[in-house]
C-alpha cells in the first residue's frame, strides 16, 4: 500500500471520524472507500457524453431517421446557413 499525506478541511475530518465510528472501522478505511467510489463516479461522468451520443444514435437508427445525404461534406452549411451566417 502507498502511504500519502493530504490536508482536508476540519469539517470533512469530523465527518470521516463520525462515519468511521458509526461503521466501526478506521478513518483510513472510510477514506479509501470514499476515494474508490469517488473515482469510479468520476470515470463514469467522463464517459457520460459518449453514452448519450450512443443512445441518440440508437434512437435515430431504431426510428429510421433520415437526414441529408451530403451532411458529412456540407455540415457547415446545415449548421450555420439556417441561422443567417
């Protein structure tokens, strides 16, 4: 295991102490568990936009949505010409 030091706000330290006491475990265990769960959530958020785009693509595919055939080459025209730019 890697040993590290960090500074945390006093109120967070108090919360960790209370939680460790309530769970009958060490403060180090509470911190390790919180870090592991927090990192997992951050990783999920990072790929969240990919998940949304994938779902949108699936919806379009399932509904047989159609768009202009030249969209990939004239995407600027479709994005900006409609708004008068």
